[in-house]
């Protein structure tokens, strides 16, 4: 039996996995990571959901969450992958560790990624969110509402799956429709681009808002890795220095459609 060939990327960025919650798409992420190898893997915040783990109830740490870290360790062992773990607001418990480096693992609050003559400032993004920075109790209240929304979304998608329909992200749809959410995302992107310019960087790589992106903002290359709670997206850097937003849902849907209708794949690259 022929072994699966892993696709190589110099750099892969993931964020907002929220390990320890029942909504984390850990199995899908682990499958994705097993299919690739890279020189550098950036874990850009909210990888472990410390807020949720401090609570009681369902969705605590499971075997699949441990399996994720085993895959990361295999990447370090087999491919000498450099792991950069950038703290987020949900995993702010690592604040007292950063900065810390041992072997190929670095735990940091931010990071500069330099390759092909380009410099990117890497930060989770919560530093500009006044709610999570200055009013943690209110952010946690909002987190409860978001968790409920994810629960509703999961039930709805079970209903859709039984009828052969594709995955639908309820929260993403709400973000696109609610004016305050659209305004918040726009302000977030503009402020992060301004931060990158102040740091004399060519671009910014962030997460936090669960909204993947690959675009130019005022001359700054703005990249957001999205999340592995709903969107299941990652950032892939190619050897020529270009970036791509990888969408695991779209990849799975393409495979399904190929089997059913034999339609051609569509290009997932974001210009």
C-alpha cells in the first residue's frame, strides 16, 4: 500500500483551535497536519482554551486533543519543524512562560517572520480588542453566547448532513449581516495593519476574530488564519513567498462533489 505523500510548505499558520471545547474541529485539524510538512508551524493563539478548561461541565480535555500535540511533536521529530506558539487571550495562562525557547519550540507573545525579503509581524490580535484586554469578565460573558451559538450551529448541521447538504456556518453568516460585527472586523483589520506599519513590517499575520483573510490594507499585507471551530482554515506560505488561505471545508466538499458529479476542482488560492 502506497504511503500518502505529504505536501511541503515553508510556513503554515493556524490559530483559534480552542482545544478543550466540544466545538473544536481537532480531528479535522489533525488530519490536515498529517497531510503536510513545513519548516515552520506558527500556532497563533487560542490553541488551548484555558477559559473553558477552568469551567465545569462537558467538553473537557479528550484524547483527540492530546493527539493534536502528538502530531506536532512528530513534525518536530521527523521534519525538524520549528514551532512558534504565540499566546492568545484564551490561552493567556502561558503569559508567565513567554518568552521561552527550548529545542525547536518557542513560546512568545509576538513574533517576526522573515522570508524572501519580506517581514511579517505575527500577533494573535487580542491586544487591540478593548473588551478582552480591559474587560475580561465581559469577554467571557460574550464567550458564553458564542458557545451557545456554536451549539445551535452543530444541531443545525446535523440536520443538514442527514439531508446531504454541505456544512453551513451560522456565526459567519451573522458576522456578514450584523453591521456592528462588520464594523468591528473592519476596524480590527485596519488597526492591525497600522500596527504592522509601526513595526516596520511588510505585513501582519493574526487570528482572533475567526475570519480568514489574505488582502492588502494601506500597503500592508494583511493575513488572518481564521479558526478551527467553524471555518477550518489555515495560512500556507509557498516557496515563492506567496500566501494562500487553505479551507478544509471546501477541500472536503470538493472531494464529495468529485465523487458525486466528477466536477473539476476550483482554485483555493486567494490573490
